[in-house]
């Protein structure tokens, strides 16, 4: 049986073209809203038609000329009894001359122009059939691709409109102030001339947006219900290990750290699963908060783990945590892809037996042969760097450990309200005291030698620095060549300084040796690709040079800059750029130059890039918003959020039907 979600049937070539427009079902066609309209419902008189307006006129051909200026053109003069009008064709086929015969009546559509002599003309008019009755509705113009005519799309729309009654799922009482969905869709495809006003169109569009946001919010509400129904381990702080760690710290927690820790403690003491995002700017001290949370699990005789997106970062966590917990007599286990098979099976067995208290690693921790004894808390560092897949995998492992995700890329408020509304958020909104703000400098690459001289004096007087080259996504080969060249350049120009090179292709063991030597100040200058973007914490390194900063995204620049400014010495970040700099890159550089606060940068990022790219849902196949715009449609978003709770309680079958309709071809949704 066909319904609105049936696949469109047509010949293969048409289907292929439709797919390139993302049109697969009749439902998709219904939502393929015209980009504009042409009014061909009435014939205007030539004498009364105003210049710059688009009209249909009908008249008898008086003259036909082929004129040769620079190129050939065809001029056809018609008269409708009120006045003359010249139709001008710059491109025409020989058959036009036979088609436009003197004495014939023709009907055309186009924009009236006036020439210097006050003569009215239309350039390249659209020919309409003069024998057919005029259309009752405005002629919709759809976005299309070559080979797919407007006529074809219109006929598909007409077919799709047969299923229209199936789309009204939300009872009218819930949305009294907007047209129903079926009415809105009809109105937009079959626009009556008298309705062609922006208020009426806007109301129809608002209905589409609201429906779309409802679908999104229903999904999130389901996630929320799922979450509150998942039980997890009750972890109550015993203040044994945590106390001991706090007493041994060389610093006091900031107010903000104490606050978020309290939120986390309250959450994991409940029998339901915690899914919490801990956001805090780079350097705000998220790690210690996570460590304290893990210790609560261990105090209760459960296991905890922390995973990081790169091996460098995971290893740094491992070394630091081991060091931090040295007096606590705990078994901290390292698990990463680079372990040899003997080390790996030793790690596996201590994880399985429960001998391992805290497990630290990369996504290797997700592998199916990793069996935990009693995992109660998972910390995911730099969570935005993990794919949605990997986050889902954790859910699918069959256990419901509490989850604490950490990110230095704050989620802008509107996104938090929409995509992430099933997520609890804790925010560290201050940096530890005593931090000296990082100085940011924008330097044209033609002053590179000055930067190199600066590095020379900085590194010969005890300082350390990073020199980062951007990832050239198109080509891994170019990428390596690029950092390799910079490395060679620095070795040559800075003979007094120990320089090292680190990038993704270097073996893990070698990488960790380089990072160790850098931490121990053996290496003074580290040339790197963006592998060091996240989380690396070497307080003595106080200078960051970013090559081709004009090519990098805002959050990446912010992350990179956050690698310095970790100690209490003045740090510098030099953004090298190469002219010409595109307009958007100039805007980015201005934002990063003027702002040090990650939240302000994230908001600007949202404005410059739009939410799609920030969430990365385009790549992960997650539902995109086609109509609504989170920035502009905040009121509709609020309304959708309110309605979702009411509808789900009063008419519990509607949410799933609605989701099925709006996201019929999606099987996974953004779930963090
Ligand atoms: P991030 O939030 O970027 O992950 P880290 O957790 O790596 O930051 O912390 C950055 C540095 O700040 C670390 O060297 C850490 O030891 C230190 N730190 C954390 N909390 C405090 C605090 N309350 N006072 C002083 N230093 C702190
Ligand atoms: Mg960190």
C-alpha cells in the first residue's frame, strides 16, 4: 500500500536526479517547498504594466527583426490593443523565426523593462500556451537539478498531495494560532494570488518549523525517558580517598570546581544513570574534578575509567593520574592500541578481575574483549572529538556506568536547549587564580624571521615553545611535507636549540618518548601538526606559534592557544598568517584576537559557521534542521519544548508517529 512515506516510483534517471535533491518519498516532495513564485494567474495590459514588474501579457505579433549589433539578436514586437511591447532574444534558434510569425497571437511571462526611448520590452520572456486557461494558483519555482524540469516536480507534488491527509498528526487544539500542517503545505505549493502576503506565508513556514522542532524534541524527550529509566550504581562519597587527595594537593580547588563537583556527587549518588557534560575553558582544571569523581567510585569499591581521543592525551592522563594518586595505593591501568599483546592481556585480566581500580586509555577501552569487573563511572575527555558512533558503543556495552563528559568547547545556549536538552551540564566558569592572560599576536608571515629570532632567545633562556602547522585535510602527503619542511627550516635556523617533530604518523612509542623529553625540558621546541591540539599540559611551554592560522577553525585556534598559559609566567601565542586572507578568515582571526573566553568564542563560531558544522551531524547522518533556525526561531523552539511534554502525557501515541514521519529514514539520532 502506498502512503506518504512510500518511495517515489519513476524511471531510474529521474529517481537519481530526485535523490540528488534528497527527494526519496512523497513526504520529501511535500516538504520541497518552492523557492519563489511567478504570478501567471492574470493577463496584464501592456500599457498599464509598470517597469520592473513581472507580468503575463498576450498580444499579436506585429514585426520580427533580426538585428546585428555586436552579436545577433531577435526582436519580436507584439501589440495587445493597448500598446506595443518588444520581446528580445539574445540567444535563439533558427526555428524561433518560424515560430514567431507576424499575425500570430502569443502569451509570454517576464519582467518589463524600459529602454532609453521609453519603449517597453521583455528580455528572454517565458512562452506560455495561449490556448490553455490561466492557472488558478501562482506558479511555484522549485530548486532543481539539470534534467529535472519544473513540470516534473510539479507533477510529483500533485501526486504527493494525494497523501496529504496523513500528515496532520498534531490535534489542532495544541497549535491554535497556526495553520495545520496539511494546510500549510497546500498553501505553499498552491499559492493563491490573494494569499501571496508575507504574513500568510510566514505562518505556513512557522508551522513547518514548529513540526520539525517537535520531531527533534520528541526524540530528545524519548532519550530523556530512556535515561531516567536506566539504573546505575549508587555512589556516595566516603571522603576517604578523595579527602586524602585533596589534602595532598598543592592548590585549593576554585569555587567553580567545588560547585561542579557537588553537582556530580549529587548525581552519582542517585540510582539513575548520570549523563553529564562538564564544560570549562581550556586550563580551567577539569581533570582534577574528574579524578575526584573517579575516586568516589573507587571508594565504593567500583572501577572507573577515563578515555581520551588521542594516545598522547590519554598517556598524559595516565602519567599525571598515576603521579597524583601515588600515595593512595591504587592500581591505575593503562590501555591503548599500542600495547603489545602481552601487556594488553595483562591489562585485560586486571580489568576483568577488578584488580584495576582506574583504567586510562584511548577508545581501545571500548573494544569488545575488554570486560570490566564492575565499572561504575566513565569519564570521556574532550568528548566532542569522539564520534557519535563511539559514544553509542558505550551505551551498547550493556552496562550503564555513570558518564561524565568533558569539553573545552562549550555548547552555545541555543544548541544546549535543543540538541543537548537530555544532557545535564556543569560549567567551570573561572580559571585558577594566578594565571596570567595569554598575549595573542597576529603576525604576517613575511615577518617570519622576527618570530624565529624570538624563539631563539626564548628557548635559549630556558623557555619552551610549540610551533604548530595546520592539517591540510585534502592531502596527508602534503601535510607531512609541510611539517617536515618547517622542522628542517627550524633545525637549520635554530642550531642552538633542540627541536623535535611530532605528527600523527609517528609510532606511539616514539611519540610518547618525544612528549616525555618535552615535558623534561630536553626538547625546547616542538614542531607539531594539530595532534597536540587537545589537552596537552606542559606548564613550562609558554609560547605557541601557529602557522597558517588563517586556515584554522575558531575552536581549534582556541584549543591550540590553550596549550600555553598554564603556568604563572606570561605566555604568548603568535598567529602567523599568509596574505591574502579571505573575509571569513579575517573574521575568525579578529574573534580569536579579541576574545580569550571560550564561551564568547563558541558563540561567535556558531554565528560564523551555523550549528550544523559545530555539531558535526552532517557527517554522522543525524537529522538536520531544514526549516528551523535555532538562532532565529528561539520562540518556536520554546513552544515545541512545552508542547512535547503536554502531548507526550495526554496523547502518548503521537510522539512516535510524529518521529516516524519526520525522520523516517534516520535510525540514529544525536545522542551524547
Ligand atoms: P583542562 O580543564 O584544560 O583539562 P587541566 O585539568 O589540564 O585543564 O588543568 C590545567 C592545569 O591547572 C593543570 O596543571 C592543573 O594541575 C592545574 N589546576 C587545576 N586546578 C587548579 C586550581 N584550583 N588551582 C591551581 N591550579 C590548578
Ligand atoms: Mg583537559
